[in-house]
C-alpha cells in the first residue's frame, strides 16, 4: 500500500477496537490453547494443537493487517470540516433516484468500512465517484450494470 488511505473517525475506532480485542483477548486465548494441546503429547497427530496454530496464524495475520491499515490511514472527522454543501469524503448524502423516485441515504467512507446494508458506500464505488464534488440540487449520473442511473442530490450532511 502506498500513500494514505482515507478512513472516517468511526471507521478508525472500529478497527482499533478489533485490534484491541485480537491482542488482549484472542491472542492470549490461542496461546493458552496451544499450551494445553502441547501437554497432550505427540504434536504430529494432535488436532487441537494444529487447529490452535492455524487460529494463531490467522489472528497474527489480521493483527498485522489492522496495524498496516491504521498506520496508512488518513483519519477524517467530517464533523470538524466546515460544511460547504459539496460532497466530500465522509459526508452523508440524501438522494432520490430520478426514474423510480426512491430515496436513499449513503455515507461515503473508506473501502474497509463500506457496508451497503447500513448505507455506507466506498469512496471508490461508482456511485461515490459520481457524487464527489457535486452539491445539493445537482444530478449525478452513475454507470450501473443496467445502464445509467440519475440521482438528484437532496441533502449533504456532516454527521
């Protein structure tokens, strides 16, 4: 990874919480499981030992991954940025799809925190790329699998 990766303040905190959990709860539990499995003797045929070592490998990989993401993160707290009405990273946007009249609300977030089910879309997604730089009242054209969709921007909030 080169350069800084944008992350909201909430997204960074969520990654920090996962890292704390892995270091303070999961890692000690795995170490204890390995120690217990070792006490059972022959390690070559000890399924508990191999399972614990596999869990350890996964946990250590995730710890390294989270440390890397947090060290490369540019944490952006949208509540500290003066609202201009323009769509930028971190804002929450109210939209209406022109064709259907369906209203949707999205927050534009970093790739690691995107979750469409809760209305968080990645800054690299086609819809976010179409929205960035626009403002309330503008129409954003998004290239969707079924063709171009147009969204009117109803509101831009710094939450």
